[in-house]
């Protein structure tokens, strides 16, 4: 989308009162903001029937506050400070010698595959961004290439929508570098919003919502030009497909998601007020049109993981542990799950693989029971190690005591708290019974697992 008609004032990059960022404790005012967020997080935990003094979550309010301050530091950074001093003289081609464009007087410059993350303004969950920036220099000067990444990161470290993020990065670079034109393409990935009921209906639920957006200025204002074609060719892209921004891209805006599961209590107004206070502490205006419904949508997501003591009904399914001959390894692979990290209140999702010994072929009934157990323990505040152990311990009596469980997951806390390890995943293993001592059986099962990248799709 061209940004030629946009109001430059709306994307003004000259921010006053810039704050130098570092440790979370930057003085009295910062301490107050952190305390307010911590108090709000305690309200959210209590709304989920959690004990805020329980080991494992007692420091969660502080961890959440630190993560949110880091994730929104772009509000307190100044683009001018980043670019100033990073513009270098670079002559163009000597037109008396050769005809063409290069150097500081034309000639395309591209930085590809910048890994960023941002927080969705519609639901307050992180989303991943693959950013590609190109510009055509003018005035016989170029900018240090690292500054393109740093400017993009300033705007990513805010509550964002993909299209606005692309526009703001494009406008900021155009206004600060003064090139002939700037092009920005973003590939954005947002975690899906399943409900407990939908997981039983969809055997291959979508893990990530994907969308590509773009923005251009100057010579890039018109998509139907050779310069855009050249830019996209170097990215190995076709023309980006732009999502209807009026409908929104966040899955929390879907009508089916806005209905609470029958097993979930109505939304607690106190929890909504707590999220509103978090937005205010981060320097945002909760009355901004795009944020008006955000507290409710975030609480609705969080309520999927409320603490409950629902009894697991396994329909009396218990396996006979007798030494039946010809037992062989059976498996149920790639059972999807979604969960919420109790340390940072950030989602993680992936798949669970189950291996066990049986002389009978697996049944559809057993598969459904496996899914029920995985979803029951997934829809809680969790850590992956505990989730894996609980699944194994619950399934073991049904399967004669011999079981191996492998959970593979992608954690948003690995990209959104300063770690920024994009594409990383975590595997945890629990073994009981014969699998504990039979290395060959363990190796046979592990060799049968699908690629660890499959659950990212």
C-alpha cells in the first residue's frame, strides 16, 4: 500500500523527552509504573483462581512487568537520535564516464530478513515479524545499514497492527534519511486462537495466522513500477497480498472467538480494569479506538487457562498389564496443544507425541481420550516440563504403565523478552515403565517422530 496520502504528522518521528532505556529500575517514576503493572497482574492471577504466593508464579507479576516494559520501549525511543550521525557521504556514478545509478545517487539498497517482534494492539499477545526494507539513496549520502533495523525495531516495540507498523517504519525512514523512496515489506505471524471445543472438531488446527503487508514512499508509491518489481525480485517474492485492515487480522476479532466456552465463567470486570491500567502504565491511551476492546479480548483469552479441578473421566479405560505376547510399540503423534506460560503469562503451543506398548491396534476411542488429556492439562497456566509429566502420569495406568511422552513447543517468551531466539523450539520428554530401561524402545519411538518444524505451520 502506498503511503503517499498519509498525514506525515501522524507518523512524526521527532519524539520529545526521550528516555534512555536500560534496566527496569530507572528511577522513581519507573518504579511506580512497574508496581502498578505488578498489582494489575496479581488481579489477573486471582481472577484465574491462582494463589499469587504459589511457588512458580510468586514472581510472575514482576516478570510480566519487565517483559512489557521491554516490549514497549519504542514509545520511549527517538528515531532522530538513531539516524543522526549515521548518514555518510557517498558519491554516485561519474556520469561523464558511464550512464547509470548507484552509490548515493540512486541504486537500490535492501536489507532482508530482519527478525522483529511486536505486541498486537487487539489482544496484547506477541506476534513475530520478518521485515524487509529497501531504499533508493539521494543527495549523495547513504545511511548505515544497521540503522534500518534499529528504526524498524523502534516501531515494532509498541502495540501495533501490521499495516500501521509498515507505514510507520516507511515514513520514519523517509523523513529521516530523505531518500528518493523507501519500500517496506512485512511478513507477520500471530498465534491462533483455538478454544477447547474447536480443538476436538479440527484435527489439524492452524498454529499461526500469517499475513504480508507493505508500504512505499517516493519512487515506491506506485506498485506498478519497475522499481517495485526489482525490489520484490530480490526478495524472491510475488506482490504481497494485503489483508483487509478494516476487518482486522487478529484472530481475537473473529466472532467465534468472542463467545466464551460454556465451561468458562463470565468475564470479571475487575480483570478488564486491571488490563486497562496496564495499558495506561505503558503510556498508551486505553480510549484509543483500536484499544477500546483490547482489555476484554485479552481477558477472554486468559480465561481459557483458569485454574480448575475438573475430574478427568476416562470412561473406565484401563489396560491389562499382563505380559501379552507380541506387544509392539504403538504411537499417537502430533496431538496439538495450546497453553499459557505461568512465568510470563505468554502463550506457547505445539504438539504431543505418545508411545506405548500394545498387542492391539489403536482405536478411535483411545485417540479421543489422549486428546482430552492433552487439552485438559494444556488449558492451564503451565510449564512445559510439568505438562509433559502430567500427561504421562495420567495416561500410564490406561496403558499398562509403559509410556513415553514427548512435547514439542514454540514459546512466545523466547522471542518477546529480550531473548529474541526466533525459530527456536523446546522438547521435553517423560518416560515410565519399560521405556525407562529399554534404550532401544526409546530410540525406536524417537526415530519415528515427524520433523520438529511441522507444528510451526
